[in-house]
């Protein structure tokens, strides 16, 4: 089973601005997100223990208390100052919104709990608005 990571899209106020930020990176080398520690289960995410049929793990982005998009994790490496680099494919894939509480740093997400990708060619407007999902989640309706 594939293992993924989740992380809050810090400093982003809307899904549209987040998508535009990532579209500017398409065609560039993998983006490196730095963290203090190497995930203990990194081999399950992008390594010899990763599920080859699933293409390895992804980093799912949380925006306004919901999972909204994912970036495929290409690998792990070293960064400046003894930190760890999580290398991400510059292509952003939108997913069906799923409620997820915000947290600091990254957390693991099992493949069975990961939301499905939006259909190819689906528009941002086809997904439920983040504000509505947040309100429904607060009312325990989703």
C-alpha cells in the first residue's frame, strides 16, 4: 500500500493562487521542500519499499482545512544546514476535496485514505468550495 505525506499550504489564501504558483513551476526541475528530519517511513513513500504500481507517494496539500491537491514525491535528499529535502514533481494534481485538520510539519496519510484525483480536464469550479467544506466539516456533516 502506498504511503503519502500531508502538509499545510502555508501563506496561501486561495486554491486559485496556489494552482497558479505551481503552474509557474511546470517544466522545471523537482521542487525541494526542506524539513528538519527525514521521515522514518521514507522508503515506503519514495524508495525501494514504495508501491511501484502506484508510482510512489505524494505530498497532499491542506488548504482551509481540506486536502485539495497533491504533488508526487520524487525522492529525498540532503539540503543546507543538515536539513532534509523532499523532492516534489513540479506538476500539481487537483484532488476531490476531503476534510483534514491543519497541523504543523508533515503527517503520514495511508493510500486508502487519500482522496481521488479530479478527472482530467475538470475545472476548479467542479470541486466543492473550500469554505463550504470547512463549514460542513464544522457541523460534522462531512
